[in-house]
């Protein structure tokens, strides 16, 4: 009799140890997931007026070069932007980049921009270089500021959409030199999409990492989180390109 009692209590002890280990494992998993989530939290600071004015001056230089299609001057001005831009308050950042966003929207991605006529492939190349360089800069600023949202995703898929439209437009018009040039730019943009620096790819990983704490706590399943992360690529897929990096989420 004592033997079976001892067996029973030994079983309870093992069961208790298993449950305790499970609780500990879950606590560790929660801490890891929370660190991932916290890594993406925006950090904002107030900066002195003198530094604000300096940043505004740099961004005006960027904007002036951009709107005058001066690629090298724009790149040189962009190189002067310090990493303080990562943390400035949201309203200041809006004030800084609003002019660039507006020019990109009105003269590249809009119907008005897409109807532009070009006198030579070189003129077209200058046009695309300056706008894609601006898109890369703006997108990188969003990522550095942990703003993984609609504007970031739009920058990537809308740029692809415009480039693809130019390829089709030039092909249909029999403008072979222009078509070849547009094709090169579209392929370079696809390389960006597929790279570790791709905006939508980073957005999908941000979503997955952000959802992990909910998975650990049983609020939803990993399969649901994967599907939500994959949904970040839907606008791109609807425009004719399915990224290979989607295989990372399955």
C-alpha cells in the first residue's frame, strides 16, 4: 500500500515539476517576445531650436536639389542628416520631410507624373534616379524612426507600380531604348524589395515580432500572425510582383 502511495506522490511531484518548468519556459518566452516588441517602440526626444533650424536647413537643401533633379547634390545633402532624425518629435519630422513627400507624390507616383514626356532616355534616367533615391531616403527614415505603417509600404509598392507602368508604356509605344532603361530601373527596385533593406519585408518582420508576445500568451495562433505578416505584401502582389522573401513566413 505504502508503495503505491509513494508512487502517487512521486507522480504528483513530477507533474508539479513539469508544470513549474512550463511556467518558467513561458516566462522566458514572454521576456524574449517583450524585448522584440520593445525594440520597435518609437523613441522621441525634444531638441534645441538651433538644432531644429540646422535640420530644417539640411532638408531644404535636399528638397531644393530634389525638385531641381540634381541627384548628386541631393545625395550630398542627405549624407549630412544625422541619426538624431531617428528620434525627433513627430511634428518636427513632418515639417522636415513634407516637401519631399509632396514632390514625390505629385511628380512621380501621381497620374500627372506618369504622363510626363521625355526627350531622351538620359532625361528619363535622371527623372527616375532622383525619385527612387528620394523614395529610398524617405523609407529609410521611416524605418529608423520605427514607423512601420502605411506610408512606408506605399513608398515601395507605388514606386514599383510606376516603374512597371513605364516599362509597359514604352514597350507598347515601341520605344526600345526607353523600355530597356525602365526595365533596368525596375529590376534594381526589385533587388531592393528582395533585400534585407526592403521596406515591406522589414514591415512584415516588424509585424511578426510584434505579434509574438500575443502568441506566447495564447491570444492568437502563430498561423494567424504569419498570415497577418504576409498580408503586408498584398499591395505589391496585386501590382504584379510576388516577393520571394514570403517563404520566410510559413
